[in-house]
C-alpha cells in the first residue's frame, strides 16, 4: 500500500499527485475524524458512570491502545521515513501488513473512543477510521501500481492489506535514518494523547450539569 513504498516529497506519477499528497490526506482524514467524534461525544455519556471500575478499566485500556498506536507509528516511520528513492519497503511492520501506519492510527483512535468509558465508542472510532482509510488506501494502491510495477504487485500478493499476519514477520532493513520525519510522526501521534484531558473535562462538565447528556452508549 501507499505506506509500503518510499518516495521523496516531489515524487509523482506522470499526470497524477505524488505519494506525499496521499500522506497529507491520511493525516487530514484522521484529524477530522478525531475532532468530529470528540465533538459528537460532548453530549454523550457511557452507561458506566465515571469513576466506576468498568468505566476506569475501559479508559485505561484505551490509554494502552493510544501508546501502542504512537509507538507503532514511530516503528513504521523508522522503516519508511529514511528511504530516498522509490522502492517497496517489506521489512519490520511492512512485512506483516501493507499499511502499518493506518493500523496503528486505528488502534490509537480506538483508544481515543475508550476515553469515554464506552466499548461502543472504542469500537465505533476504530470502525470509522477503517472505513475512511479504506478509500485512501485504494487510491494509494492505484498510484503505486503505476509507480512501482512488478515488485509492488508481488508485495500485494504476499502481504495483507490491513489486518497483520504475524507469521510473515521479518526484520528487514530500516534504511537511512531521518530524524525530521520521526519527529513529525511523533507530534502527529501526540494529538491522540489530548483525548485524555479532553474526555476528563467532558466528564466533569457533565457531572456538574454544565453539559447536557443527550444520549448514553454501552
């Protein structure tokens, strides 16, 4: 998939956008989803009241997912971020899924939903991310089929698009290291951490009667 091949920012298929435009699209889609869903949940509440064991357990599991998502995105960037010429990257996280950045972003988004103390919100956030990313993935694959040809077709046939197959794992080569891209990925990922204080503030405002609760979710 698009993350499986590395291009410099100016790389582009003849007559079409470069891969960097799809990467920017990925970040925008993710940011829009997080903002939209957080806004909707301003007036929703988990059926498990704040400070109960179930509520707190779901929240803490969500924190784990957020950190896993951030670390996973950094791991994927170590493999993809240092490539200076167009090639298919097949090592590390790219050996088990063609889209590790999307996979780990989805885990982090599920963690954001879990900060509501709701399993429905957790799985709902994940589902919406998968749905939105699916269309970006298809566009990237069309681009990379043109750009990379037979090596990429072989990669498509061997490695699953999204759900990781751990049996395929091999270490591979990380290539050259580019700290700037790693820093950008880290800063992008830290946005997920904002969900924790945001949802704590929402819980407090709802308990104080400042925000109305219009619906509840399990």
